[in-house]
């Protein structure tokens, strides 16, 4: 294997996100004066668990241990019953967590120069931890890889900016922007409504750039102080990592401005819910061609079967797409939060929307997931539904026209 040139290494180390090895991680961290590193793993709720350690300790011993119970802790900090689970769970044995060096990036809001890195979880015998969210997604992607395919996804993340509230007995209130005037009426796509929080979004963009997170667009959604940020399409695991980091980024940037950011599906009564829409396509790993379009630019059988798989199996994964009681408060009639598995061309009342696009960009938008869900599990579940549909050659219903 040819050695990488020093110029190539220097260019790679200049990137804000990702290295190839521990040696490169050391050079990357030294060049930035990193003194601490946050070693994280996403749990089943999508919360960052892990340890913070001196950079020198990480570089001398990058593998860490965490108890298996990390993956059983609920969003409220409780643990479900262990009844019926294997002895290793009951014993709360240690797991081995190894860093994925491609996820190394800075923590731009930290007071001291700090890095962060996402880990993969393994049992002590070397087996991947089956229920670790990153591993669940990897398993689904491996199914596509066996067919010579690569899924491509683009998440849309909705959230609310709310006034600081430390008492759960009081309802959340939308944050008022720089004008001091509360929003009146619906402000979808309003530039002025976004400008109310310009200083905050400047920080979000700066923090995102420092971490190598690729923002595509920013819009004001329908609710008062409700925003949506879309990430550029790409590899599903990388995009799930970005959403995982991005949620932390938005919360931290908001706190710096004495604002709370919430990804609850329905944080405020009588306001629209927050979703995490997932745009999905599948390309040939060899040619990069979208398998949803044939040589004439028409939809392929795989495209329709992918849709049909979602129609049949999405109800079975609703516990992943809408994981909390509050998630179901978002799913209401006469709203853009779908309560159906219909599909349609450019129809936002359908659970499955096919956006207008050229054949090379033909895709399916899953509009069912809520913003409070775990991005790794949501993407894995959605892609698994589509894959099974293709494997079984399922056929979808006729496309919906009109209001679902």
C-alpha cells in the first residue's frame, strides 16, 4: 500500500471532522491544542452517554468501558424490568467501547479546547452489541451492501425555541425574538421570523461548521418560534451521527442565548408538532446510479416495492418512529403530521411523499417520524421497511390524490 504524502496528511488533518487512525487523532488534537475529549455513545433514546477525560489519557488508552445498562436507560433516567433478559444484562457487565476516528471533531461551545468522538460498542468477546443504535443501523446497511446498493438519506429536523422553564408543571412558551414581540398567526417560511433569532443562528452555523456538520437549509416552520434545519444528503450512518451531534449543538447554542431548544414532538398545545422527515433513495455502489429510476427516467419496480414496504411495515416500527406518549400528540387529524401510510406525488398530507425531482434524485420522504426519536433507529427502521418491500416484491396502493 502506498504511503500517504505529508501534504495529503496535512490537508486531511485540516478538516474539521474525522481522521483515519489514533496517530492522526493525536496530530489533529495536538494541532488544535485539545486538552479534553468527550467520549460518547448514543443510547436507545439518542442521548449522549460516555466519559470525559484528559486528551493525554485518551491518546494513551482510547478504549473505554461502560456498563451494558447504558443501553437500557430511558429518556427519564429510569430502567425497565430486566425480567426475561440474558444474564449479562442482569449482571450489568461492562462493554468495550472503541472510538470511530471518522467522527472526531471539536466541541466548539466548550470553554477549554475540547474534542468529541463517537464510539462503537462491543461485548468482551468482540461481538458488536446488537442493540446499540449505531450497530442496528450498520446491520441494515449491510443488507443493502450485499445487493450492491448504498442508501442515501437527508434528514429534516424540526424544533422549537422556548422560554427557559425549570418547572415541569408550567407549560412551555415560544421564545420571543429580538423585537420583543410574540409571533402572531402562522409564519411558515417567514424570513423576518427567522431574523428574530439571527444571533442564535449565526452561532448554530459557526458551531456546525466547526464540527463538519453540513447544513443545507434553514426555514421557519408553522409553529411560533418553530424552526427546521435540513442536512445535506449522504451516507445514512454519517447523517445519523450528524443529527445526533446536531441536536446537542442546537441546545448548546440556544442555552448560550438564554433560550431552550426542544425536540419534543408536541411541546406546546395548539401548536404544530415537530417531525424528523427522512428523504431516502438507493444507488448502485458500483455506478452511483439511482435504482429508483430506469434508463428512460421512469420509476423502477424497486421504487414501488420500496414504497410498498413502508406501507406494510411502518405500523410495526411506530414504537421507534414515535417513541413517547408525547409523540402521539403530534399525530392528529387535519394537520401535516400524517396518521396514514398512504403515498402520493408531492402530497404533504400523505405519510409517504414523493417530492418532485429529476430521475437521478427520485426519492421517498418518510414524514411519519417525530423529532424526539433516535435518528439511528429511525433511519434503520425506515430503510429496513423499504428493503423488505424490495425483497418481497411488494406492490403499493395507487398514489393518493387530494387530502389524506
